[in-house]
C-alpha cells in the first residue's frame, strides 16, 4: 500500500497483543521518529523502551505516584494504576528535552517531539503493528517523571503502547476534509 493510503487508514489500537515489536521493528520506528521535523535541529526528544518485567516496575511507580496524591485511593483503582503498563508488551515513553533557544520557542520543541511520537505510530502501522498514544495524569505527575529519570527540562509527551495488532481492528472513521479546511483568500 502506498504511504498516503497507509496514513489515511491509521487507527489506534487500545488492545494490543503479544509479541511486542522485535528489535529491528523498534529500530525502524525510532529511525522514523528521528525524521520528525525539528526547528533548529535541536533533536528535542529522547525515548525510553519499557518491556517485560520493567512494565510491572512502571506500574508500581504509577501506583506509588497515585497513592502519594491520594492516600485513600480505593483498591480497585490501585489495581488499575498498577496494571496500566501491562496493557501492551512494549511501551515507548516519548520525552521532550526542552531548552531555551533564541529562535525556537518551547512549544515548537514540544510539537517536534509530538511529531516524533506520531512518526512512531505511523511506522508501527506500516509494520502491521498495533499502537496507541496515551498520556493521562501519570504523564504529568512529578513522581513519575522523577522515577523515569527525567531531568528538570524534560517532559513526557506520551506513552506509546505497542504490540501485535489484534485480528479485528476498527476501520478509520470517514471524515470529510471539507469540515476542517477552507480557502483563505485574504
Ligand atoms: C497527546 C495525546 C494524548 C492522548 N492520551 C490518551 C489517553 O491517555 N487515553 C486515551 O484513551 N486516548 C488518548 N489519546 C487518544 C488516542 O491516542 C487516539 O488517538 C484516540 O483514541 C482516537 O483513536 P484514533 O487515533 O484511531 O483516531 C491521546 C492522544 C494524544 C495525541
């Protein structure tokens, strides 16, 4: 399938299966991520791969962060926090590395890291894998950021959940560009 058709048909996969991406598939996805547009060539991104047992450690980090915020968190929600990273065989944490720059505002660096995340989704789709970009409270929680080793100038852009695509996935919704696009004629 050609690239444009492939992009037009990309959908997120909330449910993905084992096995996760192979090392060479991950490499291909990161090569795609590194081709995101990047004002000033700052490379304002880095990535963490969380697989196997490390997902349970991330779940524990989520749980402790949630309990620090709300010590009365009810057990079912505690369980939910702990199990979040287990929803996929592989997670990629997309991190924006922000720096003060005379010509490149922080928002452009965040957008560039977001474009890198999107390139991961597109590459995953092209490889026949399932993927979903998630954030939620945990992406902005200082304890989680510290636990993942983020520096003061870094932010989590998203957790990309990756795995094999289930046999049944939904089709891309039919959207009409006319609802979003108009000519500006001055
Ligand atoms: C920055 C960002 C954060 C997101 N966070 C979540 C999330 O935490 N949970 C969720 O269900 N969807 C989240 N989404 C949306 C999904 O990734 C997905 O785009 C949405 O379910 C629509 O599916 P589609 O991509 O197939 O159109 C997020 C999307 C973006 C761009």
